């Protein structure tokens, strides 16, 4: 009898533990993988550097957005500084900050912003190497910021002065580049793919290799950036796009030369202005640029190559030699306020890492929210992000990518 009772208790415990395990596994699966659809309240996918890319936490309610107003007034700063620091200098790779956010910061905080937009990664790293750069806030991408950590370009963040980290989707925090969020505040996530005007181009363009298709010769724009262009050319050759083997880089010289000889146009900062203006019909570009181009031409389609789109995440940091630390913290806090950051959905519609901004838009500016959340460009399907390629930081070897590309361009 005693043995029977003991066996019954053991069986009960096994059942209970099995149920608990299933519940825990279900919660983890929901956090990391979520829904694979573009449900209007599903969050955006993120890619962790050392794991399958998780989807962001779902927004807190499934109620549809109802307001159709647009933000016109600048929100006041929730973390006011008195007296306001007079100046702030921000260095970015490309057009990372909408003018509307800078204008509001200057108006509400009272600090004048100098924006140093660097068209290429090479330009950005050259600026960072300058002893007299005078930069306070640095905004760049994960695949070249890691090198700057090792070179001590960033100040450790005082998280007691950052009141907005709770606004950030946890899936974008604690990345391999900065596992304790010591240096960086997540900005946005981007995919690099192929944007095509379907009114003009009928070819499927399923692969990076299709950029060499004769049909699009002379009708293509590409970013004038060696790290990106050589990396993509390596991918077409089934070579690691972050290789540090010079002989492998050299194999891209001929195909890149042929691409430019066929008439590919160079975009100074990857903004795809030529596509928006209709002077080209295909652009190797970012998701945010493609989304903006689609507003002016609904026939624009953003394609994810079969080899995988290129995924990267951008971050903001405070420079180690910042001249205006107070202004830098004021900027990080202000740009990540929910109402301020919601302007990214409208003005720079890459994947937004700020959950509070998405929720604000859903509740207050439904036209902006609905366009963003239903867009497979700004809010790409989970499967697309999970299959994307993440470029790695190649440290000082990045100069080899840049030199090869510059030689190819100079030869045209």
C-alpha cells in the first residue's frame, strides 16, 4: 500500500513538472519567435548576434488604432536640464536622424545641434580617428562599432541618467556587441535588399547575382560604400561577406568592375534618391529608403535576395571625449521619448526598436502606425529576418574592403 501511494505521488509530480515545462517552453517560444504574420499589433523582428532573431514583444492591446491625426507640435523634454547646454555635435553614418527630431530637440531643450552625416563607413571611421572631431554623440551600425569599443571611443553610460531604456524592446538590448548595455542605446534595425520599380522592371530579381542582369544595366543605383559592395559581391561568390582573407576580396574586383561598367549609378549615402526621383528603376538600398520611395511610387517593391538580405542594427553612444556630456544625455533621453521616437515611423521607417513609440503611434496617429505596422518593408516578416545575413566587424581589415572598392570606382 505504501509503495502504491508513493508511486502515485511520483506520477503526480511528473505530470505537474511536465505541465510546468510546457508552459515555460511556450513562454520562451512566444518571446523569441512570436507570430510569423504581419498582424497589426505584432512587434518587429530583431536579430541577436549569437542566436536566431527574436520578434519583439507584442504590443499590450489588440484594439485597433482610431486616431488619424499627425504630430505637429514638439513634445516637451521629460528630462529638462537647466541651464540648457549650448551645443551638441552628433556624428552619424548616413541619414540616421530625421530633421523633425533635431528641430524639436533644439526647440524644446534649447541646445543647438551640429549634425555630421558621413556618407560612407570609411568616412565615418576616418572622422572617428580624428583627434579634433569634437563629437558628443556617435550613431553607427553594429558591424563597425565593435572596433571603436576596443579603441576606447565610447564613454560608459550612466544608466541612472537614462530614463528611457524601459521604452526599448528587450529583444534589441544586451546584444553581443554590448551584452550589458554599457555603451549603446539601440536606435533602429535595417535590412539591405533590392528595391525595384515594377512598372518598369518585370524580371524576378531573386538573387544578389541578378544585379548583373542585362535588363537592368544602366537602370541600377548602388551605395558608394566598399564594406557593403564588396561584402555583397563576396556573397554572390559564396564567400563569407566578412572574410579577412585578401585573396578572397580580390575575387570581387572583376564582377564589381563589370557592374559599374554596365552603368550602375553611385548613391553618396545609400539614400536611393535616384529611385525616388525615377532616374533609376532598381536600387540596392536599405529598408527605410525603400519604404520612403514606395510612398512616392506605390509600384516600388522591396525584394529579399535568396542568399539572405543584409541585416544590421544601429546604436547611439556618447563619445569618450564628449565636450558636452549633459547635452548628450539630454539627446538620448529626448529622442527616445515615446512621442518623439514615434516620428521615426513616419520620417525614417526602418524597424523601430522603441516599443513605447510604436504604442504611442497606435493610440494617437493611426495613419502612421497602420502604414508602418502593415508594411513588409519597415516591419518585415520573421522568416525574412531569420534568414538574413549579419555582417561582422572586420576591425582594421575594413580598410582593405574600402581600398578595393575605391580602386574599382577610380578605374571607371
